[in-house]
């Protein structure tokens, strides 16, 4: 097991943190948190790979992680060295990724992969509460980006991934975890369900599945489905019976404006008008010092709101 790696890949707001906590409860797995930064700052240069150190060190999640960039290494060697920092004797590192599957699959083709899926209509709704979108139409954006990344990367994998649906994980948690352990060559451990004792996360709640059926209007559902198109069906979810909404130019413009206004309102309420204005001025004028300090403040406030 010493050189084995597990990748859990799924969209943000798809239950990845919950699954991470469960996997980290297994004595032979270590899943310290999100690790997108391992691939976000890794760039192809010529025939090889190299890290954008400035981008990596500016990453909030990297700075809060247990991983440190190794001296004297770069590219793929640095990637493996950072993964080894998560590794321990008899313990497989688990990388939680939401994007960059095409790079991860190319550089770690023999990884054990768990593909976590959740109904994108629920993901779109949840994205609004995080301030990432101002309406469900744009709330589907990052789900689509994750799905596109998966479609590009999955064919590069050496072995079949395990498909885990959030809608099955929640009502049949132990059964799905048994499947996950088998996929990783491990025995199931009941400690995987002990995460409620040391975190703010509650036990799996079946009412959290298919919330869009209860909490979205027919128009909202139709808008998300119009945005998703065939991808909804391709990912194993049936479309609703709500009448489709034509995406006219006027409709798209209205949705774009609504999204922008709602996102700005969210940012001002969370970070303060002064911080938002400074961040925009620094970015547009290329004031790197002010931009860095303002981003640090935004990161601090963001961390305070994490569950």
C-alpha cells in the first residue's frame, strides 16, 4: 500500500466533505482536507511540469494544509513529495479534488478513484448559499466545470473508478462505505461513522437528498435543466416534467444581471464594502501588494464561515 493513492473527485457541494470525514475515520486512510492546490498551480512547461510557486503559496487551502512545498524539487517530483507528506506506514493518502481531473489522471494514472456524484439541481441551489452564484442557472456552473474535467480525465485512468451517488450514500451510508473500502482493498471499519463525535457534521440525513423537488420553483428547476442539457441524463439523473424554458437573449441577460447583483450583495455583506472595493481596485490596477493583503483578509473571513 506504500505507494498507493486514492482520489475522491466530485463537485463542490456534492457531499465531498462528509465523505472525506468518513474516509479519514478509517485507520488505513488519511484524508486531511481538500487538495486541489496540488494540481491548480502545476503547469505544463515544455515537455515537463513546473509549479507556479507564487500561486501555490497564495492559495488559502494550501496555507492551511499540512503540506509544505519541498525544497529542491519541482514538477512531478514535488507533487509526489507533497503527497508523501500525507502518507504514513500502512496508510493510504486520500486526495479530495473538485477540478483538474485531466492533470491528476495523467500524473497519477494508477490511483484508486472514487467519483462522487450529486444531483446538479441540488448543487446549483446550494451554490447560492455559498455566494458563488446569484441564481440556480449560474449555480450550475461549477458542477458543469467539474463534470467536464471528469469527462476529460476519466479515460486516462488505468482502472475503473467507483461511482458513488450522494443520493445512495446518505440513506445507505454503511453499505456504500463497504463498497468504497472494497474498492481500495481494505476492510470496512466502523470508525468511519464516528466523525460526528469530533466535528460539526451530523449523521447522514436522508432529507438532504433531492431537495430541489421541495425547495425550487418549477421555473428554477427548468432553468437548471436548460443549462445542463444532456449532461443531466449522462450523469444518471432524470429530468423533471416541468415545461422547458427557452433561453432567449433577454432571458440570458436578465439571469446574468441577477447573478451579478446577488453575488456583489453577498460579498459586501460578508467582507464589507471597503474590502470589496479595495480588492477590485487592486486587481484592476495591478497593485499586487494591496491585492495580496486584501485577499488575506478575505481568506480570513472565509475561514471563519467554514463549517
